[in-house]
């Protein structure tokens, strides 16, 4: 379970960006499910852009598969005081690590303002938080310092795995949010490589 404190931007318009990307061509298959999305604000619904294998629309459920290099869901919203959702991770990368992959998969969430500038995080990637699927099938959640350099706005809490979610191993339930900047001319080469296509 991940909760993002968006109180500092409550009432303003911005964007949420969810990504689920493999490290390279050897990465094992994995699936991310986004459930119980609660923005405590209002989703735009008319500004949705997706890339790769994201299926569904917020408030969900959403499903993402890491079988293309860049998998992204991007939508405008009016921020409320808090934003949260549950992330479930499954697939061979977690249940049956093959020992030959050289890179895992990253699920990330970031926030952007109306001008598509990264907010609520001090990390250069634009992520507020991420979860990495490691080569041994374990998962590593990371939260990043806030934009002011203080404590992260993200809180990550593992929750018991409901049988209906069908997750195997790792951190079975995580609530996460992440937003990424969308304008190509504002990205460094490294960020562009990591983030892929942005809004024009």
C-alpha cells in the first residue's frame, strides 16, 4: 500500500504518471495490477495517454505488462489531499526467476504540475516512489525525498495478500503513485531513455 501526501498541491491541476518498464531484453515477464485508486481529488478522464501495454483506465483496475520497452499511463487530475492505490506484482519474474536475466523491472509513480514540471519529489528521475522487481524475484520499494529535500511524500506499506489477487512472492500488495514529466525538450538524455515518449 502506497499513499502519497498531495496536500501541498491540493486544489491545483496536474498529472499522474504510472510506468512499468523492463530493464532490457533479458528481463523476465511480469504483470502489474493497479487497484483501489483513490485520488481524493478529481480525475480528468479526457487527457489519458498510454504507451505500451497498459490496459484499463483510472480509477481502475489497470493492468500493465512489461513486454515492451516503455509502458506508461498518464492522466490529468485535480489534486486532493492524498492519493493512494494498491499495486500487485506477479508473473515468472517473481514466481520463477530464471537466473539468466540481467535486468529486472521497475514500477514508478510521479507527479507533475499543469506545466508538466515534476513536483513533490527531489529525485532527478521525477519519481516520487518506485518498486523494483529484482533478479531473484524479490521486490525493493523506494521512496524519494520531497521537492524541498525533506521527508518523502510517499508512504509504502505492505499489506496481506488477498487470495483473489493471485500474487506470488515479493511484496504482494503495495499502494503507489508516481508521476513523470512529459515534455521531451525538458528531459536529459538519461531521463528520455528511461521515460520514453512524452506528451507533445
